[in-house]
């Protein structure tokens, strides 16, 4: 899952470079900042890099769905780190805020439902957590059906 997320960010970053050329643009710098924030989190620097990235404005040239995906992926990572540190309330807030940026039937939305469900469970709100887990399962079912259809395994 982490390798897929990193690959997705790298593809977006390379696409931004290819579209705008090699000169650093605000868009390319923003994608590079996302990649750097993930790298810092991987390197043990934790929350700060992801929080700093999420506080940045999205440059006007970044497509809205690309911005949503990149920001939601960073928010998911941040919420997971917060949960690991025992900060369930902050994790729930970050996941909810990221979901408010838009929901699609994709892994980024499903991941946020799962991490918010984990935060809600830790906060003693199991009914609401179950609803988020259910929403994540519904998205994953759609994704699985689509993957099987691509492979020709659909019944």
C-alpha cells in the first residue's frame, strides 16, 4: 500500500514536471513538497513535515482532483501517525477535514474512512466507527469489482 502511494505521488510529480518543463513552477514545487513530506515521515521526522505540507496552499494550476488525492494521502499518513502517538482526537479531525475536500470511490477516500473509524473507536464511539468502516468496505468492493473486471474475472 505504501509503495502504491509513493508511486502515485511520483507519477503526479513527474507528470507535473513533464507538463510544465524543467523550470520549477509553483505546481511542481507543491508536488515535490508532498513527496518530501512523505519522505520525512518515512525518515522518522513524524508529524511536522506532513502538517507543514497540509498547511500549504494548493497552487492554482493543480487540477482539483489531483490536489484532493495528494492532500488526502498526506492527511491519511498524518492521521495514522497521530493514532500511533495516541492522539485520536487530532486523527479524527484531520481525517474529517480531508474527507470534506471531496469523496470519490477511490483508495484515498477509503483509507480516510478507515483511519477515522480507528480514531472514533479509540475515542469510544464504536457506532460511528462502524459506519466509517462500512463506507470504506463499500468503496473497496467497488474497487475490487473494477479490478476484477479489468482482468476479465468478472462473473
